[in-house]
């Protein structure tokens, strides 16, 4: 159990740090998404002159917000789950079922990571957005269209963070299974939104 805790502690620290940064960027993405949507509503329905870029900007922010916030929800137990069956089982059997499901999730996440990486580096990632531009230099004299690979990178980052969290949850499950539940570090705010 000491080896498992020695592996878990740094991973839990790294996950806490990365997810805290991800939450901050995710909050900024939500705020920017709301601003882009409000700008589009005003221009489309008040001024009767729809802009081409707010829809893509809102989609870009939504993708990154999802990729950066989903790992926090997964770590805190905030995903929708039907867990009455595992609660009805004896503790050991329930832990084994949870471990089995986490291992299946890890397999799916590894496949998703490969798919996401191929999307970023593949054919679809070579194109650019239709109407979303960013400055190409510091002086803002030239602008470039945002590459679609920047949008698709949200999938890779989100799945990579979900994979790290999944490995942490597997280690936590194994440690609690062998009786070391009291030695596990707390997950910050794990009780929010009714999660247990």
C-alpha cells in the first residue's frame, strides 16, 4: 500500500494543480462565450446585422470550457451515474465493480486520446475557421484565421486530463480496497453538487 500511496500523492497533487488552472481558464471561456452570444443577439435582433464571428467564437469557448471542466467533474464525482447497484452490493464487491468500470473507462479514454490526437494532427486539423481571426503578430498589423486544430486540441487536452483523473481514481479505489481509505488525501470540494 505504501508504494500505491507514493504513486498516488504526486498524481493527486498534479491533478489538483492542473484542474485548478483548467477551472480558471474554463471560467474565462464561459465568460467569453456569454459575451460573444450577447454581442450576436444585439447585432442580429436589435441592429438587424448579424456578425459572422460570434457563433464560432462561442463554439470555440464552449469546446475548451468542456475539455477543461469535465475532468474536475469526473474527479469530484459530479458526472451522472446510476450507482444504486454498487451501493446494494457488499463493500468489497462494490469496490470491485467500481474498479472494473474505471478500467473500462481508462480503455475508452486511451482510444479517445488516440482519436483526438489524430484529429488535431490529421486532415481536419489543417483547415482554418471561416470567420474567426486572431492577431498574427504583436503589433496586430496582420491577422490569421484560427486553425481548426486549436478547437480540436480541446478534445485532446480534456481526454488527457480525464485519463490522469481516471488513473488517480483507480489508485484510490485499489488503496481503499486494501484498507487504506483513511490514508487517502481528500479531493477538494468533492461534496459539491451532491457528489459523494
